[in-house]
C-alpha cells in the first residue's frame, strides 16, 4: 500500500535509532537514545537488551505511525552474540569491550591454541571481546550452568528478528565480522566453532533481506506493529552501509576502480570490495568482513569516533577553520596514534600530540585552542583513512575512489584534507541525509529494487605543506 512504512532498527555501540521510511526512502519519523552496557546477573557488563526493548516498545507504542509499518529490518554493531534457552535469554549478551579472559590466562592460552589461523579466518586477534568467539569461550568456561542452558546461538541482529517474530536465524555479515567463527573464503564455520560445539548451536543461515515471518501477536499488541508486519533477517551495520553500493558495483563491473567505502561512527570502517585478501595484515587490524552476498571483503578500521572525541578535548566538532588547519601544518603540530584502547592499525601505541620537538599526552595539555583541536581531530582521522586506503589496495594500479559515509561525511575539514592527502584519488561524499547504516538497511528490505546513491565529489583544501606534513607523520609512525 502507498502509505505503508518500513521500520529500521539501527543499534550502534554508542547510539540506537528507530527510523520509519516511506516507500520513496524518506524518513517520516525518527527517534534515538544513547546505548551503554549494564551489569549482568553473572557479574560482567552486558548489552542492554532489556533497556533497548523497553525504549522501543514505549516509543513505537506511542507513535501513530507504527501501525503503518509493514516491514522491519534491523542493523546492529558486530562482535555481539546471544544465547537462547527454551524460553528466552540463556545469559546476558556480553559487551565486547569487556576483556573476559584477562583474568584467566590459562583459558586465554587455551583459546589462542584452539583458534584457526588468520590465513583461514582472515580475523585478527583483537583485544577484549572483539573476537566474538572469545565471549562464547568465556561463558562456556566461567559460567557452565548458563552454558548448559544454551540451546541456540544468534548474531545480534538476528536476536532482534527472533524477538520480533519468533523465527531463529543467522546471517553471514555478522558471522564473518572478525568473530573467529567463520571462514570467509570457504563460506562455512571455522574448525574452532565446530570443535567447541558452537556451530551446531547457531541457527540456520539466511540472507539479510529474507523475510523470517510476521511479528508475534504479543509484539503487535505491545509495540503497536500491525499483525501483518513482516520481519527481515537483519544485517551487520557496516555491511548495511556497503550493501547500498554492491548493486551499482555489479552494474558497473566494467569500470575499473579501486573503491573504498568509509563507514564512520564509533568505528571508522574502510571496506574495499574487490581488493585482494593477500595483503591483509593481522597486526594492523586488517581483516576480511563478509558482505551480504557472502563474499570476503578486505577491511581496515580504527576507532575514529572515539579518537575524534578524544582529540576534541571538549571542543565543538565544527569549531575548526582552514586557518586552524594551516596553523597546525605550519607549526608541525601533529597527533600521533593511538587515542583508543580497542583495535585499529596502531593499537598498543600511546597517543601523543607533537608540537615541534615537544610532546604532550593530549590536545588539552598541548595548549591548543578549540578551533585547532577540532582541526587536528579532522586531520588525524583523514591521515589515518588515507594511510589505510593505500594499504588495502597495496600493489594495485587501479585508480582510487573513496566514498565517505556517516558523521565524517559532514565534516568539511576531514573531507578536504582527505582529498588533499590523496590527490590522485577521487573522493566522494554521500549527500544522503540518512546515515549509511540505516539507508543500507532500508535498501536491504527491498533488495533487488535498484536505487541510485546520491554522492558528490570532494574538493581538496588549499593548504600549504600538507604533503610534507603527512610524510613526516608517516615517518614518525615507524
């Protein structure tokens, strides 16, 4: 029907959103809330599934548009798994920032010995619970009674699909998200997952766009969704962002370009469909994600949102100007990684602000003005992005195209600096007012219906000495 809407549930690590789209792809209504972990009954920090459900039920129940929603698609962050017993949660899903095995060195060594090699999983060893298999290993060993109740395992997007319609499913973009559970090139579970008995517990694999069923009667009543509302399987958020470009890539297969899609948020994730997996460096947090079609997608990432916020040190993100950027470059003021504890190509390094020959622990103590701090945050993220693009496409002679989505797509200094750092590349920015993860999720709910992405070329900022500055930054990384 013409007035029907699509509900997109978009759960990121720091923020959760509800968006209602009409058939033209316009957002009719949207809501958001912060997303934080909560203490679990078993003593570890857990994902706030009950808080999110209460918020969604209350918000949708109060909206007059909910009854118009004829379909639901969920997109969530990765590194999150849910165990179910016969009636519901067998244990609260772990927050991936919890280092579950840190206090259990024997278990940690057992896990490392049992894991498949990087050559098979293309999943690097990451800190805390970013390899979701570590979470399962922890629950299995630390909480055996909870594990014994576990009858099914679901990736996080499919948990919400199950909660809505009662049908259990898994999906490859979440299974293949640096979990150690999946072999991207073989399209099957890892030996670790099989030997530990986890593979047998995972629900059947379905495509992200597949309809699993209609909403449960109780959900229809409490959330306000109509009984005929269908529920799609759901997708990993960064792969939702990539999915919107896959069809156009297939249509334009004769065009030779090295495309990198930059999906920004808490994590800045760079995905290079078509790049070789041979050059992936595990120690640089480079990996292969799995796209919604099941294909290995070379990926690199850094915690750009967290690092940007750290470098701002309380400044307005929009406070920076071209003059501020030029003052940083002329004064050889640079941010050297890393400013986030989890993941990224420079993990293990302590971030610092270098002002000529002096080094400071953070932008605040360096005495930088608010505008300079905002410019430095944008420049640092642009430098890290450019550095990673070249490594993803190392050895390829194809011309580079970089397409930026998310919050960084609205930062003029970041965009202009990125194009300036990559003068031979074509940098594009999404003009879509809707963030890429939510737009990609909406498009997946109508997979196969061709829709063009609205993008615009980026103009390089005119900044003297940028090339020399970036070369010095790279030398400082050695």
